[in-house]
């Protein structure tokens, strides 16, 4: 079935307005993640005394739910995206605070809430909400100088980061802080203020190093690695050396049998060993497309909120992927952070699906009187011409 411009249905208008390259890349990335869940998770499941396909089957269910969420969110207008962001941020913070008091203590952290029989990490859902609200605040600071938008942005960060530190989750704190600082700089604020914020973050990281033993161990191991100590990071490094260019072949890897987090934090190591460096580079290309494509769209939009929101969401995905990949290859200290759409995990899959649904919605082509000025054309015709030019671009 061919969808034409004469199709005025909701789906027809959606299909003609979306960035199809971005959507196609997302679908490809999701399919790759499903294949890798079949490759990496069976050995982990059997070590835990579960059926071999336990994690893979659950992931298929989360992917189906994630696709539905992504499609639904991508149909929303920018004002509806802001309302959804407020609900995600406020609801996520409420649940995070409740988890601090009533959640289970897992390895010294309280991050997970059990809802309807599933364990979910509420901070994952609060992240896209935070990114959108921070983008709105910085956009409003440009549009309405009389509004205390920057203090609102500070309050959004301080509240979210404060609850994350209490869990504690230092990695997520650094992630959302980096996104906030990027928006701060893009909004044209003083570089000295940015340096001050960076100094404050450095002091906070030093405090985390002193206060939390697991943070200290990971940083010490990163600064002074001991090869052959059989840590997860050391084993991940082995996978890159043993995989070579083409890999050992699907299912032939051995690192996943000893990596407790082979299906989540260290799934990229499984890619390197079983499918090789070429496949790892192709996976990086897919992730880069998901980040760069929306950023190119943001650079051409005249709407301040949409520009900041696309930038914030893209950085949220890109920096999370960078932290995961950097941990796998030894460029960053080990941190329990998933690889978007590739790592097995319900919270990650659903939250990233919402994030990308927002990206699709915000990068849709919409009429913009400032984007094109063609004398003699009615607004609808000018909008259509602009759509044609964007299609050709």
C-alpha cells in the first residue's frame, strides 16, 4: 500500500512527516538488539538456573511494548510532549523517593521498584522527562527574559541529581548533569559559570569517591588496571582481542559464559568476540546515526524549544551509549549503564523507546512560517514546498 499526500489519515500524515531514515535506523538497531539477546543471554540464564531463552523471550515482549510506546509518543505534538515529560519527571521522582524508603537494597543501592510483578528502574523514565523540561526552561529563558527560567532549570537538575545520589547512582547523575551543562552552554551562558559548575561536579565526584566504596574500587581499577585479574572489565578486553575482524561466529564465544552482565552492561564485548570488529563498527554506525541525524535536524529548526529538546534527547542517548562503550573498551571506569536498544532489560527498553518516540515526534516536518518565504504561495502550499525540500535533503 502506497501512502500519498492525499491521505489525510493520522497514520498517513505521520508517515509523510517523519524522518524515515531515523525510524529505519531505530528499527534496525532494535532487530540487532534482539539477535544479540539470543546470543548473549542464554548462558547467563542457565547460570541462574533459568530456562535458556528466559531473558530473550522477556526481551521480545519488552520490544513489542517499546515499539507500541514509540509509535504512540511519536504521534504527539510538542505541547503534548511537554506534558508527557512533566508526568514522567514528576512520577519518576515520586517513585524514586518511595524506593529510597521501601525498595529492596541490592548491592548497597535502592534503585528498583516492583510494579505489577516487574522490577522497573524509575530513574530511566524520569531521564527523558528531565531532558525535555530542561530544554523548555532554557528555551523560555531566551523567549521570555523576565521569566526565572534558568533558576527553574537549576532546580530541575538539583532535585533529580539529589535523589540519584541518595540511591546512590553516580553514573546516572553524571549523565543527566552532562546533558544539562550542554544545554547551559548552548543557551549562550557565561563560560565562567560553566567552569564553576564543572568544578562543583568535580568536587561531587571526589566526594563520591570518598563516600562510596564501589565507586572507589571502580576508579582505582581503571587508573591502575591489573591485567589477568579476571574482573569483568579484564574479561571484556579479552573478547576484543579474541574476536578479531570477523569474530568466532554466532554462539561460539566463551567470554559470555563467565561475564555475569554479558547480556546487559557488557553486551558489546559479546558483539566483538562473536561477530568481530567489523560488526562492532557497524553497530557504532547505527548508534551514531540515531544521535547525529536528529542533531542535524535541530540545527535547522527555528523553534527554540524543539531545538533544545532534540539536542537534549540526542545527547541523552549518545552519552549513555558512550559511557557503556567506553567501559567495555577500557576508556572509562566500569559503570552499570545499558547500551540503548541493545542491552537486555525492560526499564531500559521501554524508557529508550519513549525517548526515541519523542525524537521522532520533534523531528517531524511541520509548517514554519520563518523556515520558507515564497511570495504568492498560500501557507499550506509554502509548507508543502518546505516539506519537499526537506525530503530531498
